[in-house]
C-alpha cells in the first residue's frame, strides 16, 4: 500500500479525487507547508485500525488473575528512619 501526499490546497480543490484514491489505492496523506498533517483512509481501513486498539477494560477482564498472588503480607512493618 503506497501512501500518496497531497498539498492541502490540492486536496481541497480535488477532494473527490483524494477520496477516490483512498478507496482505490489506500491512505492519502495531506501536507501543509510540506509536513504531513492528516491522512484520508477508507472506512474499512479506519475500522481495521480502530478495532485493533487494545481496550483496558477488556484487558483487565481477560487478565489471568488466577495466577496473581494477592495475599497480604502480615509481617510487622519496620520503621525506616528518614534523614
């Protein structure tokens, strides 16, 4: 998948073409003053990217807690002298 760069003004003037190219060939980068600022992608690509993000809630829910030792240390605490 090759990423094509469009200058911002060209992308504004030819937005339909930018979208068409994103659908046909893949992500289209838009630059401002020579620096990449945004990428136009198809909805399929966007869903692929966003669905593969790790989700903290699911990670914690699916974590192997059976292997985790949560027993409290009941030994008496030692005082640590502070300078």
